[in-house]
C-alpha cells in the first residue's frame, strides 16, 4: 500500500489544522485492500500489516500510508501534528456491534443475588432482569437518560471504541421505546463516534400484555416499526428469540415488518436454548445472529454459506457463567465471526472491547489476529459500517488506536486487564492522548 498515490498526496496544499502524521509505528495493523468488507474462516488469521510505518490523516480520513523507508523527505511540517509512534501499534478503532448502552441504572443487587446462587430466570421471576430496567427507564426523563448514557459512551471511546450499535428494549412501550431511540439519536449527533441504532421492542413481554402477547407484537409491527422507520430513528430491528421470551414465529413477524420498512434484522438467538431462531433469521436475511452460546449441529449448518454474521459476546458468557460461543467451529465452517460487548446492566456491565479481546483469545481460543479481525472489520460489517471503518485503508475514517509501546500484538490480549492504549483518534481528532 506504500504506492505512488500516497506519495503524491503530500504535494497537495492542505488545510493546516486538519493534518496529522503518525510516524515510526511498530506496525499499522489491518491494512486490508480497499473493498474487502469482511473476512471469513481461516483467513481471519491473516491480518495484514505494514511494519515500521507512517500514516497521514487529512480532514478526518486516512489519506496515505506506507513504510518509513518510503516516507517522502519533503513533507512541509507546517501545520501538521506529528505523532511519533515508535514501539507502538496503530490499529483500527474497535467497532462494537451489539450493545444496550442506553439504560437507566445499573443492577448490581442482581449481581449479588447471582453470587448467592439465583439463576437468570429466578432473578427475572423476582421482578429483576429486563423488566427491572424497563421500570426504571420508563420513570427516567430523557435528559437524565442521555447524560448517563453519554458518560458510558465516553468511557468506551477512551477504551478504543469508535463505533457502537445501540439497542432500545428497556422501554417496552410505544413512548419509552421511542424515548430510548431519541436519546440514541442525540448521542449520535453529539459524540464523535459512529452510532447505529436498533429497535429491540421485542426484548421482554411487558407485564400489561401478559394475557395478550399478540397485541404487543401488533404494536411493534403495525405502529412502532413504521414510525421508527419514518422518523429515521433506527437502522435495524432485533428480537430476543428465546424460551420464555419471544418465539420463532413472533421473531419472524418482526423481521418481516422490519424488512418491509427497510430495517434488517440483528437478533438475539441461542443464548440459553436452541429453538430454531438461527435457521429462521438466516432465512429472513438477518445481518447478524448474536449470542450463540448454545449451539447444535443444525444451527451451525444453517449458518454455513449464508451472509448472516455470527456475533459472539464472550464478556456476557464470563459474567453470567454460561457457555462461550463456538468461535472455532464457526471459523472451521468458513464463517466470518464478529465480536461485541453486549454492554447492558443485566448480563454485561462492561463496554470494554479490550476485555472482549482477551476473553476471545483465552476462552474462545481465537488467535490474537483472528480476534482483532473479529472486532474491527467483521464487527464493522455486523453493524453496516464496513465501508467507513474496520481497517486501515486509504479513504476510510481515521478512527484509530495507538497502543503504548508493547512487545508484540499478542501481548495485547495476553496481558489481560491492563490498559495498553496510549491514544484514541476518531475521525482525525484525538479523543484520548
Ligand atoms: O443480551 N439477552 C437479552 N438481553 C440482554 C440482557 C438484558 C438484561 O438482562 O438487561 C443480553 O444479554
Ligand atoms: Fe444483548
């Protein structure tokens, strides 16, 4: 990629404030050729990089890059912010394609109940779980919800996340689902990171519909989806397709209504039980199927050859002490695995993708290169931003992580729990240094 185009770009007069030159990087990581949108199977381990490299940012985009031996000697240093990245890796910022990060309050009391031995279902039966979050969210005003969610997103940016998918699903009524999505839109407008939003009204059955589930699905399909689509409040639809939550038939109704209004599916399936959700989501052209902790052979078979991206959430498995998703089996079937945090107050009170990287290597047995592919390019694809983010390619958004000096790429997941990030840049602006 150290080609003539890169060298020519230096000759063009540029606005001084909008240029940044990173030099002497130990390596630029994930330098995929333009047009590569996702990587499947064994190829996930072939993470392209350029050692001892430079990278130029102009107007928030990656303008040029190459190896130091080819850095032109004639760069006009005036107005260029130069970052010496000696000993440091430059990576594409993390893309987190599955979160519930707009929520009202944490639920650490349930965490303590879990330590005492209560199951996810027992906690839900006690009035905890998703309905607990829904009660709190319905009572909270929009401004407070915005401020709390903003703090969490700022922390995620600090940890290297440059794109986030945010779901509704703690409103569970027309007004409160819309409130959540409006807050997410406000976050999108006010923070530099890329945000995509998902309508997850089918997250749990609201108590007022206990005797009439059909009417709640009607509300989602006939009112919420059309309104959300008309107002541009969401990019995707989601359903918690699970025993005791929503059936496959109910998910199909939501996916069909979403498709009618141009909202593809990104669905929760196979977290606790295998009930045919994957087969149906694939048939309905879902962009991603997420969780996949409980997988049967037929579930894996259904994914083979499809364009639906399996998205694994190892920090949810860690927190709930449930099985981990079958990353190796998915990759053996030549599928493009993506990784996400699932940040939410119930099953994953962490939005830290660096922890996901360590858990992916330690618990999913992904190689560091495979896991990095899964949380950059593949996770960008799982939220539809692969043409903008997910790799270090000329023309993409300059949303990057510069690590501290580290001995190797494998050191990042290996030395787990430590902070290896020195600088985070989003669209060419430093958000952490
Ligand atoms: O993805 N599984 C469904 N939803 C969330 C948990 C939500 C909650 O407990 O508040 C998840 O893990
Ligand atoms: Fe989730």
